[in-house]
C-alpha cells in the first residue's frame, strides 16, 4: 500500500428494532428517539471525520430491512418506515440476518468497524417465521446453535449489543453469545423507558466512535462510559473545581449516604452536594450533574460540557450507564437521595 494512502475510518451501524405488537404504545416515541440517535451519530462522525453508515431493521415474526448501509447524513426520518405489527418475536433470526447482511460489505479499502445494536421488549418465540415455537426445543434448538456459533466467531472489529427488558432476558441474551458488557436492561413498560433505551444506545454509539480514534475497533464492554476519555480531553473541555470547594472521602464499607456524611464532622450534608463514584449500572437522570476526577492528583472537573463529554452530544434524557475501566480517571454522579447506598471501596465527592 502507498505510504501516502489515507486509511479513512468507516463505521457500519445496524440498529435492529422490535416491531411486535407489544411495542405499539411506544411507536411514535420510538420514531422520534431513533431519529435523535441517528442525528447524534451524524454529529459525532462529523466531529471525528469518520464515515458512518447505518442500516435499520424491524422485526416481529418476520425480519425486514428498512434502510441498507446508508450514509447517516442522508438518512430520512424513521417516520413512515417503522410500523408496529401484531406479530411475535423472531429475535434470533433478526440478529442473525443483520449480521449476515453486514458480512457482504467489502472491506478491502478503509479501516472498517461494525456495530450491531438490537432493541427488544420481549423474548424469542418465533424465529423461522412459519409458526410460533414458544420455547419448543425441537424448533428453537437449531436457532440457538446458529446464533451461539455466529456470535462466537465474530471478528475483533465487530461489536454486537442488545437492550432487553429484564434480568431473565439478559441471561438468555448471554446464552445466545452477547457479551455481558454489551447487554443493557431497559424499562419496556413506559414511554420514559423508550427514551432511556435510545439515550443509552446513543451514549454507547458515541463511546464506540470515540474509541475508534484510539485504535479500538471492537468492544465487549459497550454500555460503559469513561473508558475512552483522556486526561488531556478532560482538561481541555471541562472546568476545574477549586481544590478548596470539594472533598473526597473513602467509603470503606457499604453505607447510607446521609449517615456516612454525618459521621464525618468536618463536612455537612446538603441535598445535591454529594457525588457517588460511578461503578455498576445506574440510571443518570438529565438533571444530575457529573464530575470527572484525575486518579493521580484528585483534581476534579465539571461544567455544562461534562455530560456531553461522557454520554454524547444532544442526549437530553435519562441514560443507563456503568463505569468503564480507565486507569487515569474516575466519574462521579450527583445524588439527591439521602438513602442512596454507597458501595464499599469507592469514594464520595462532596461539594463544600
């Protein structure tokens, strides 16, 4: 290859959305938030100078491709494309078809990465399309074998992720071969849950694109935040908090937030002044502030750009996130609950 040749980054994103009958209450909202998700991909791609192409699929007991590998700059609204039907849920077939279709993309030129995100509010009961199997092993067995084999053989520059409605569905998705770090649970019983789901997906896609800048072409920890940030980025984009305006306290054992603060006579509890260290998955509401702390120096940074830096630009709703591994930085989230349980071996940041 010529030394002067540009190896531009090309991202292929497949969004695979359940359109079975149970999604009917969310149809209009889903159209709006998917449109916002696509606009977020466009904004982040423009900022990074990537080419990002998107494919959209819907599925009930049938799987339909709605958009194929289109530049996100030219994608029309989902309105008129996505329509809820009365069918069942061919989850495995939809996951496989989107992966198999992406396999046809030629990768000779450019540096390609593939990201598949599946969104469902139910469990597999209809792959094959001819009739519901509802867990019948004779009908379901071959599909389980196919998806496990396909997921196990994905190249390192392919990432497959899924949003599911509950912990049982999460375990099932793991059995299919989705990595645990690429599975998130969303509330499929509310309008807010749909917005949270797409916000979570959008934050994950933003993290994925930023990771590409650091040479990461695939991940098994998609629904985590902060692992793609550098100290230089934090210093350049966020505002330093004066050292005399906050304290960092070690939490040795699990404790209630208010009682933990009250046990330290040199600080005073005030609602909204406490920030817990992000660890396992939590919901971060749109009115919650976030702080980033350098591990080596304990310098803290925050500001209006903090949420965008962590979760992606334009995300206005609740996001469901967990901490990614970053040896240089820690993320802290504001809490207004006196009863929040602080995890052992973490820290609490208190604004003074």
